[in-house]
């Protein structure tokens, strides 16, 4: 028992030293599921390279992280398919490793700048990575050529086609995006917990912004409060560039300059959320700068909120979320907006809802999507909006929604969204 505990302690110490959590059995389960969807091909995935971008730093390729949990640069993953014992197979298939993680050799001179890395020959590398077969990245090409003697096709992301074509120019490359996306769309309980964690931190960031909201502030000052809030809460980065748009900027969908002073009598769209433990959230609230909606702002806001509530109420397994698909929650929201209220010229408001209603959320804020109907375990946004440039008025309300067996659960419900509740919250924060 003491030896077992000592071994576990050493693995955890190694994991901590290299900036990653202990290996989760869920990672191996994901690889096993994916392997079953590649009957006659080899998966090759490249992790992100060492980043020299001083603005962003290193960010692991999400599909690679999803299957490996590995957060260091330059790694390569190779998976071979399941060997069906009931079908004749080339003899060498049974002898091939089911999975290999290739790691770059350590370069101490570079580590002075970028930090200690785990090398393929370091002690405990198998336990730390969760891979029985860890090889130097320099062996990748020769090992792949050996494996390809037994399999005709290669599964890879399109971004890797040039590299794969150089190594194996005569092989068919199958896009690996869809089989991986189908797995990523349905979140495990651990992933839902991670998204909830990011969402909770994002909710608190919005509340922190409300406490400082007042006329005369610059949009980036509000953004700074929000980013600081969730970073102090243990989230290491934003899920996307913060959007804080006041007045005319509230009508720009992905406005991110955040450099305008906010005036009394305007609304501000705040589309800001955290990424915690590599999982994102995505929340938008639109609030009056001075704490009180004008009658027209309230009217448009109530229409957007009604559309959101109608769409969320329509969520259940089998529904879709796209503009042109059957049983679409987008159509529910659009129809609501288009039949409630008018613009200044007496025309319906549907034309001012000029973006999609939903997207998946996970490792990416716009997460992998194989365009399938909703299923339990999927996490999506519901974010209707009305943007009227003529009135310098844009309203968007966005929440993170978990699809359940019976309907939907709002993971960001702790953040007020009704107009009267919003006004009370803004008043209390002062």
C-alpha cells in the first residue's frame, strides 16, 4: 500500500511540475470511441507549436487537447483502428500500437525562455501523459510510414493536409473534423461541470461590471473590471475578446475596440465570458448606462427577452438550432421578434435580428459542431438580438443552456435578465 501511495504521489508531483492535472480516464475513453469510427484509417493529429505570439501565448489545439489532455507544444498523436478479431486482417495490424504520443526532445537552451518541458525519455512519462507508448517526435515520420503499410487511409484535420501530403503523398486523407466533432458535441458530466465553473465566474464578472457602470466610463474600463474579476476567480483567460459596446456600438455584433465613453441614456451590450480549465462560457447582457431603461429601450429589450424565453422553452432532444433546418429554435425566436413591435417606419423587427441564435460551447466558445439535432448533454447558447442602427440601439441577451432529457437547463440563470430585476440589481450595486 505504501509503495502504491508513493507511486501515485510521484505521478501527481510530475503532473504538477509540468503544469497539468493528473490524467483522466475520460481521455482514454474518448480515444477509444473515436477509434471505433475509423474502420480502415489512421488518425494523425498535431498539437499546437510553441507560440512566439507575445499577445496570446501558447494555446493547445482544441481537438488535440480533447483527446490527450496534453498542454505542451509540438506533440503529435497517432491512433490506429480497432482490429476486428472476426475479420481477416493484415498480420502486422495486430502488432501495431493502438496509440502513440510523440513528444519533442527537450532543448534546455529554449527552456530558459519558455520553461521546463516533459521529454519523451523523462522518467514517469507514460504515467504523466497517460500513454503507454511515448516516442520522440523525430520518429514520427518513420513510425507513420510503418503503420501505413497496414492501413490505406489517414484521418487528419484539414490544416495538416500539406504536412501529411509531404509524408504520404499517395494516401487518401479523410477529414477528421466530423468524427471528432460528433464526440465533442455531447459533453460529459466532467465537461458540464467545467463549463458551469466558467459560467459562474462569468456571472460574477458581469455583476462586477454593474457595480462600476456609470456615464463617462470608457468601454475598456468596464471590460477590464470583468476580465480582472474572472482572472482573480481562477480563470486564466477570456473565452473570446471582450465586447463592450455602448450607444451606436451596441448595434455592431462583434464590436471589440471598446474605446468609446458611455453616455447617460444609452444601453451597453456586454458580451464577455471566461475560460476556466480550458472550457469556455458565453454570456451577454444589455444594461442601461444610467441604471434605467427608456420606454423604447424597455420595449425592444422585452421583445428580445420574450424571443429568448420562447426559444429556450422549445429546446428538447430532436430540435435543431439552425436557420434553415426543420424544428428549429432559431425560427421560434425569429417568428417572435418578427411579430412583436415595429421599427420607426412601422416595419417588423425580424430584419434587425441578423445573426444566428445558437452555437455549441465547450473547449471553444464556438465549439465543434457536426450540424446534428439537439441531444441531452449538448451545451449551446441562446442569444437573440435586435440591432437598429437608426436608433443607436442594440439589444442582445445570451445564456448558456444545457440540453436535458426533458428540455433545457439555464447554466447562467443566476445572472438577472428581466428589465425590472436588472434595474434593481444595478441600483443595489451603486
